[in-house]
C-alpha cells in the first residue's frame, strides 16, 4: 500500500473530512469488488476491471488495495465485522451461560454459511504467496475482527466461572475455547459443500447443534444445556441471521 493510503488508514483522526471521504470510497470499492467477485468467480475475477466500474483511476484504486488479494481479504474482513456486530444481541439474551456459548458458535458457523466466503478464504490462506501479497493493514484488520469474534465466546466461559456457573481452570478454558473454535471453523468448510460428498457434508443446523452441544456439555456447568435449550437457541440465532442478511443486502444496494 502506498504511503498516502497507509497514512490515511492508520490515522486516528477518522472524523476529518479527508479521512471520511477515504473511508467512504473504501467501502464503495468493497461493495463493487464483492459484486465483481460474485460475477466472475473468486479465483478468476479481474481486479483491473474494478477501477472503471467504480469510475475512478487505477491510481486511486491502488491507494486502497495493493492487489486482488488485498481486496479479497478486505471483503472477508467486512463479513466478519458484520458478524461481530450481532454478537451483543446474543450476549444480552435471556439464556444460561452454556446456552449463550452454544448460540455464539452456532451463529458464527451459520452466518458464514449465509455469506459463503469462509471456504474460499480458507483455501486462499493455504496457497503459497497469497498472504505475502496482502498489505499489513488489511491482514491486521481481518485478524482483529476474527480475534474479536472468537474472544467473545471465551469471555462467556470466563464470566461463567467468575459467577460460579462453570467449574474450570485457566488451562481448561483455553482448551475448551480452541476446541469450540476448531469445531465451528471446521463446520464452515463442511456446511453445504458439494466437494465434501454426502457423508461429510453438514446439510442441516441440527447436526451442527449436536456437535457443539457435545463439546459444551462435557464441561462442568452448574446449569447445563437442557432439552429446552435447543428451541431457545435456534429461535435467537435465526432472528440474528435474518437481521444480518438484511444488513448485508442493504449494504450491497447502497
């Protein structure tokens, strides 16, 4: 990323007119970029076509994104950011700590199913040379949103322990957290994925719920999951998924 863009993105004075315009154009390019990727395909889309479609020069485009990989990671970060914005609704819901933890991970996996971006970026991250082309800013932005998303569920366990709702050590919190994250991330690559075949394709949220509940139920809760938990969790998660979908569609249309 050139010096001007890096300075604009890293500055703390986001309220200035210059930075506000930069951010506005950044978001507009992201929306057009996502539409271009959907139109031409994740691997074959032509980054050079984004500038004329946006009505800007190539120089302006490169002030925002170094290359196509930079744009792809920025699009992914945007989806993670939207996902994170719905988490407070899950945290404040009338659920037990165990139910809240399951709701967060179920929502995270199903939200990425709705966006259909997770699998593509899992693949990109494993290809030699891809991450090296991404600017530090875009990579750090994405990692920040991912960390924020997953650290929320860890705080639920820590809060439960403080309130004597969960008997668990620091080491066990970390292991349980990583296990749930691995389960959630793995599910993202398996939900509705035709390349996995039928036996390893998670084609319904019920299967995912059962997988997550097995991990969570293995912990020592004062108020564990019950037979009534599933209905409450599914109702809340579905509500937040609908809001997420509406927000995404609104963002694309603006």
